[in-house]
C-alpha cells in the first residue's frame, strides 16, 4: 500500500504553496525588519512549519549578533 503524499495548500492566487526553509527565512527576515503585511503573516502561519521558522529565527539572530560584533570590532 502506498501512502498519498500530503497535498499542498492552496492560496488565493490559485497556486499551490509548500513549506520551505527559504520561505521561512524570508518570513523571519521580514519580521526582523518589520515589513511584513498581515496577509503575508496569515499566509505564512497557515503554510510554514514551526520547525523551519524556529531554525530560521535562530540563524537570523546569530547572524545579526555576529555582524554587530564584527562592526563594533572594526570601528573600535
């Protein structure tokens, strides 16, 4: 017996969207900057996997800290 793959979620534009680490990173970076629309946030909440968002958030925060520390060390 074969299992059917999980169907992709449909959104308002008629295209199927699936969860991906790149979309999670895009959502996290947009949230860091503060440029996310509520419709995009709602779409991401419906389609992104929490694990992808958590990992993307940790990576983005670590990169932010590394960049700030590097800039401070270069200036000082």
